[in-house]
């Protein structure tokens, strides 16, 4: 059996036994195909440390679509996929390189971009309340800031899943893990007003608003992630937020930063974001550490 055959079986294993998302399976397939194409290995025994080392050098010298070096985190995604594949082969008693011999490279700290409270306030007010599309956009912004949802999670929401009286609902995130998210009073009111003004029967919570609201011509009105990104970018410009990339993910960062700045513990924030590991959540602590701020204020240049 060739490595390509085994790769395909591994991807099926991720999809069925591991219940990984379609996007994760697609990404792993892309990373492994790149590795196999580079090494030209066709048998598991051909994968050795020398092949891995040369592949890592190749990745480190690669350029992305913007002609910039491939980020360290992206390089590590390739290695994570490879290690996972090697572990799968080992479980099947197929002789190959041991996964534990392949170490991840040290990567740069992730840059967290978030909005200040005044910017959030301006952004949420930017849509206005004249049309159904305005009401929808305000509800989208309020919901993202209130819940910290990922864009894929937001797009998949249906009207029947949201309990506006309780102000909470369950969402299935990465790895099909369920978590509960909570709506602020502002988000609840925005959603109620938006839903009340809709004149369609589409089950999706956030939908396209056709010209003159003639819904009968359309079968599927659910907004796509790209549409949500465009909506947020448009209102960020209206709100005069300059020099920052305002996106669904930056609103997720803002949600987490706001909680930590106001005293929430990191484990609770981890649960609300749906992170598997608290290590992922810790990227926010360097911008929210009140204790360090107080120490700086107390001791820096205190004799001046």
C-alpha cells in the first residue's frame, strides 16, 4: 500500500473515528500532500528525520500568496499534521518514523488585535435602525461581542436554537464540542427587534435581505462567512475605526479581553471560548494583566 493510499485512509479516520470537522480534514490533507510531494516518499519506511529536516527548511524558505515568509504557526500546522499521521501509522503497526522524534518549532507569540470599549460602542451604533438589514447587522455585532462566537458558529445558528428569554443557548464548536454562550441585554433586544421585523420563513438566524425584501425568489438565505466579514468591515469604516483589522475574529478577541480586563478568571474564559486547552486562552493575558499594570504604576520612576 502506498503512502498516498495510507494518507487517504488517515483522512477518513479523522472524519469518521475522530469526528474532525470537514475543514480540519481538508487542511490535514493539504499539509500531508505538500509533504509527500516534496519528499517524493511512497512508502512509510521512506519517512526519516532527514526527509523531515529538509521539508522544514523548505517550509521556512517558502513565501505565501502575499510574497511574505510562511508564518511559524503555519509551518507548525504542517508538522502537527505529519505527527498525527505518523501516530496513526504506528497504531496500525506500520513501520515508519516515530512521531515523538518530530518536535514542533518555536513560534512567535500570536498578535491579538482587539477593540477598545469606545470603539465597540461606535461599531455597534454604526448600522442604525432604519431597515431590516440595519437591524440584522446590529444584531450580528451585538451577538459576536456578547458571545465570542467563531464566524462558522454564528453562520450556522438557527432561530429555533436561541432562547431569548433565558438569554443563553448551546453551540457546537470545534471538535463537535458543545458549550453554552450567553447574550447581554443589548444583544437580546437587538435580536428580538431584528427577528420581529423579518418577513420570511427561513430557519437561519442571520440571512441575506433581498431587494425590496422579496423572499419568495430565494430558497436559501443563510449568510456566508464572507458576507459577515464584509458587513463588519463596512460598519468598522462607518464607525471611523482606523488602523485595525476589524473582523469576526477580532470581535472574539475583544470579547475575551473584555472579560479578563473586568476580572474574569482564565478558566471561565476558556470555557466560554470553547478552547480545548487553557494554553490557547493565555494569549490574552499579556494584554489584560492588571497586576503588572499596578506594579508598573507603583514602582516605575517613583522618585520623580
